[in-house]
C-alpha cells in the first residue's frame, strides 16, 4: 500500500515492521524464559543439597552427646541414602 502525501510525495509500504517487532519480542521472550529456567534449576539443586544436609543432621542428633563417632557414621550413612555425601562433619555445643 502506497500513500500519497499532499504535494505528491509517496511513502513505501510499512508491512515489514511487524517482522522486526516480532523478532525483537521473540529474543526478549526467549531470554526471559532461559533466565527463569536457570533460576529454577539452581533453586532445585540448592533444595536437594539442603535436604541431604538436614537428613544427616537429624540422624546424627540422635546419638549426641554420648557418641560423636556413631553420630558421624549415622550422618554419613543418611547422607548417602539420600543421594549425597558429607565431606566434613563437625559438632559444636550451642
């Protein structure tokens, strides 16, 4: 569609603007979706690690303060049962 302005000037077709706007919008939408997926994955991994640590701590708490050696074994055992491992086990009085 060509428009004619007063004085005889013509303006070209404007139909290509939609393609540009859709392309820019699609890039922004895909960027936001990728960011949301990354954050959700990070949250899920963090929650799994926290669950493993919580299970190990609860298992060890049953043996304290009588036997710290048995508490360490129980913590390692429960961590491995929940799909993780415990590198360092420490106890403190609070």
